[in-house]
């Protein structure tokens, strides 16, 4: 099976993440796409709990059908998330699969400085998806970021056009991304 791996903080996953998944499935020679929320950001980026981000990814993936799965491999690995370590673990677990790695055009240059970048590029081909402001052939995804979504949530400005209803309902239920209560 040919699998596109789509990793990220997904803090929270938004509609541009869903559009990337659909775009890759429809334009690349892959059978499935696996969303992989990072366990712990290597630069200590503040993240919602892994279990909540995993659940939100599952909610975001559900409308896309059976060709999109959510992997908890980084939760199994624990510690700082490193793309190379994750790829090696998935190749160990699924030696019969051919993997590729989905990244945004905004990360193409940065990826050259990632941990084990040269080895990573030897192990898997990259699928680069267009982002606003970065030169890339093909479709450019909407200019939506999880940072913007979190900011709007903290301001109690519900980003109803940026995040799926199912994910927003989960955020409301779990009271994620609420501003700290001042004393």
C-alpha cells in the first residue's frame, strides 16, 4: 500500500488540514493518508493534550472516508516528536508499505535543517502542498493556521468557517483553548 503521512501539531486540526488530505488523496499516487499528531513538540510549543488532539484528528478525518486514518504512533513513541524517528518506526511496523511525507510549501526550506534531514529525504519522497506566500505549482491551500484558530477561540470568537463543526463541538465540550481565568 502507498501511504502519505501527514504530520503536525493539529492544535487544533482545521479545514485546511482536511483540504490538504483530500487534495493529496485525489492528486498523488497514494492509497491512504495517515494523519499523525505530534506527541510533544521538539521546541516545547504549548499543545492541547495529545489524547484531545488525537480525538480531534479523528473527527476531522471522519468525513474524508476510509482512505484517511489517524495514527497514534507518536503517542506510542513518546518524548519529543521527530519526523525521522516516526518514519523509521512506521517503516519497521509496516515494511510492506511505501510511505511519502506531506509538508506545506512553507516548510520546504526549513525541512532541510530538521533532525536527520538528509536521511529523511533518502527514506521517503516529499509531497509539497502549496501555501499562501510560497511559490509552488498546483493548488494553494486556504490561509488558515491553528495559531489563528486558537487566538479566535481565546477571544471567544468562534471560528465556525475555519474548523469543522465536529471539532468545534469537541473543543466546546472539553473547554480547550479557553483564556486563563484572571483572579
